[in-house]
């Protein structure tokens, strides 16, 4: 489990940026920074995202407009982290039948990681963050282990391919470094979920290519795959893609 940390982070100008009231759970930004090891690069991201003179994507009347450039990429990652956090929150709140204590602990850890990722992006983007999305999980049978793990596999594999596919679109090297730290955590989740379904499948040819590299997908492909679960009308007009 993520350990308790102080509820503030030092900005690059020496001021303190409070996180009180930001997180919906006990997982705070400082906890995630320690967990992900983002260090100074992540602190700079938080400071940049929270500048008061940066208008938010919703200022034009669309609270789900991702923005453009690197901000759009960060909101893209934020949207995916929202999706995963919402899914695992439901899994832990309503565990599938005959879940073992071990699997419950694993699902709880993954939930906490995804919430930490979500809250970090929310705080880092500040006024430029999209609003909280609403999701449709009606196609998932949360009482079935098979349905839950199959969905978790889909989300985790999709998340890894999303970070891999968006990395070269990021202009700021600090953002790229942070994305690299997060995708490594998502890959750990993906490997775990795959082995819960079938032992030894954590790195099969569904996700690893002939060069031994993880697969990557463009934002267009990823959002198309995630679309059935997202109810909010997102606007990715200016999201970099390929």
C-alpha cells in the first residue's frame, strides 16, 4: 500500500501548493510523487499546470475539450486514468464472487495506484484539466471473476499501448519523463492481471512484438477502444495523433 506522506509539494518558486481538498481519497499527490519517483520533473509539471494565468479547456464552454499540444496529451492520459480508477473502485467496492483475500489486496493496490495517477494529473493540469468524466460499465459483470479480469486486461493493455503511442507526440521532456514512469507501473498491472487469467501470459505475442517491445497505439485507436465505456462527450479536435 502507498504510505502516508505530507499533504503538500514544493513548487519551483519555493511556494507550497496545498493538496487539501483535491483528492477524493487519502491518496495525495505527494504520495504519488514518491511512488512514481518523478522528483523535480513532476514538481515542475505541477507548478506549470497550476499557474493562474493558464485558461482551462472548459473556458470556451466545453468542459470536456482536451486542449492542444502537450496539454491535450496530459488530458488524454488523465481521461484514461479516470477510466481505470473508476473501474477498480467499483471492483473493490463490489468484489466478484469468491474473490480471495490475496486478489482483493491486489485489486485494492491497483485501485490506489490508478487513483494516485488520476489525482496527480488533475492537480498538475489545474485549470486546464477536463472535468470528471462519467462512465458506462453496464457491459461488465462485476460479480464474475472472468468478466472483471477480462476487462482489467483490456484496460491495462490499452493503457500501456496508449502511453507508448503518445510518448513521441510529447514536446516537453519533463512530461515525457513522467509518462515513462507511469507507463512502467501500468505495465506491471498488465502483467499481473494477465497472469491472474493465465499463468505465463504476461508477455505473450498479443502485447510484445518480434523485437521484444511493447505494442503502441495512437490516441485515435485508443479512444475508439475506450469509447463504449465513456459517456461524457469528449472533444479531442486538437489532440495530437498520427
